[in-house]
């Protein structure tokens, strides 16, 4: 058991060291969310307002504040899934052969890789909290403390998803193309940029099968409650609006399923 914990720690630490040595990765990863917030959020906030009743009006919560949790979800989604690209690199350059012959389980390898991706992603996403005041977004300190564990949970789930996909990938060229094809629909269907309650029925139906939808809903609920605003933009399943606790339960279930299949599929890797 101690040997397995040591293996998880070493793999996790290797991911952190690799991330730290590539500081441009953190800078480039934060530039796109800032672009969305500064250009799209600031540009539309003057013309779009969300009232406490959930309708557009001339007063209430501005669009910049509304999309902040969605942009935070984007900051989690892309680094999480693409953190698994290191698996493809390690396989291509032969490092995985050394790991596979080591007397450790494939489960420990998956957990270490997933933890590493979730940790680096949480750090990168947390940078938005430091930059938020400079673009006119107020996030209470208590809200930050509550959102960080939620960010880690979401990041852990999508890191596991990245490992699941990377487990069978053979080349570094194919992995980004496959992931872009999968994550872009996830992002746009999750209601990150617009309320799902105003979306067409078919989009609403597809959003229920999107794991990121529940992540966006969780972050948005925490953020709005921290501001003392209760907007009826929550996800409705079987006629019931999900609470943050139900979002957490669903996300935990998704994480368990993704980890199970990641370990199973990884176990078949040569």
C-alpha cells in the first residue's frame, strides 16, 4: 500500500515539476479566458443585464459577472483534458515502458496522472481570482475559498476524461484534434456563455448529458450566492432545479465512472 502511495506521489510530483518548468503554459492558459472576459464580457455587459427574475433588463447583474463562472469552467476544461497529452508524449518517447515494468499498479499511474492534471489546472484557474478585480469582477474571499474545492473536483473529472482518451492514443498529432472535437461542443452546450433556460429544447436536452453543464451550474451557484444574488438560471432535471449539493453528487458520480473506465482502458495499454 505504501508503495502505491509513493508511486502516486512521484507521478503527481512529476506533473507539477513539468508544469512549473513550462511557465509559458500557465501564461498562455490564462490569456484566452481573459480575452473572453475583457472583450466579450466587457463589450456586451453594457447592453445586456440580468435581473433577479432571470430576464434581460436595464438593471441587475451585468453580463460580465454572469459569464465569469462560465469562463472559469473554460479555464478548467481545456488544461484538464490537455494535461493528459503528457501520456502520449511519454508513450512516444519510451518513458512509459519504464513505468509499466515498475512493480506498481496501473490504477496508481492513472490516479497520479489525474491528480497531477487536476492540481496544475486548479492553480491555473485560481489565477483568475487574482486578476478578476482588474477587469471589474468582485469575488468575495469566502466565495473563493468555496469555489477552489469545486474547481478541483471539476478539474479532477476532466483530467480523468483526458486520461481515458489518451490511454489509446498513439501519436501527439491525433490527440489534440480528437480532444478539440470533443471539448468544444462540451463548452458551448454547458451554458457557460448563456442561460440554458432560454435555449432551444434540443440544446437543453443535450446539455443534460454534458458533464461540464453541472460544473458550470455549481460554479455559478456558488458565485451568485456569494454575491447575494439568486438567479433562476439553474439546471432543471425532471422538473427540479439542481442545488449545489446535487451538482456535487452528480460530478462525483461522473468522476467515479470516468476513473473506472480510465483504469480499465489503461490496464489494456501495452
